[in-house]
C-alpha cells in the first residue's frame, strides 16, 4: 500500500528505531511512547486491521503473538506487559496497518 505509513517504514522509506525483525514481522519503538517501553509490532504483509485477519494470516498472527513475550523479556519487562490492538476508527486505530502495541515498565498508565 503506497500511502500506508507502516508499509513505508517496512520499505525503508521512513526511518524507525528498529528493535526486532524477521521474515514475518517488524518491531520498532513508538515515536510517542505512553510507557517506559512502548513498541509497535507490525506484520510484513499489509493487513488493514484486526477485522481483516483471515485464515491465510494464521501463521503470521501466531508468530507475532509468540514473539511478543520474548521481546518483552528482552526489554526488561520481567513482571509483565500489556498488549493493545486498536481496531477501526471507533477503536482508536490511527494507522490502518494492523499493529500491536507492547507496553510496560514503571510508568505504565492505567485504564480510566
């Protein structure tokens, strides 16, 4: 998707602070962190949102979910972490490329 911000990051057109990458996913630091650790994990394949996940994406989604605890541990989040997927405009999604927020640390905000 030529106008997708995260696709442009994947293509190297926009810089990012990479934390991890493999053939299925890419993980980078959020530019506007909401916690001490705030990473964004995105699939290399463009999926607009969680609403568009289909059977063909099973391998990618499972892989991403299994990598998140490893990434959290590497970031020093031994006591736990939070994952968030905003879906659709009404769910707070701003960039329409599926992404998982991984947050943790001492300044993890609570839910109001």
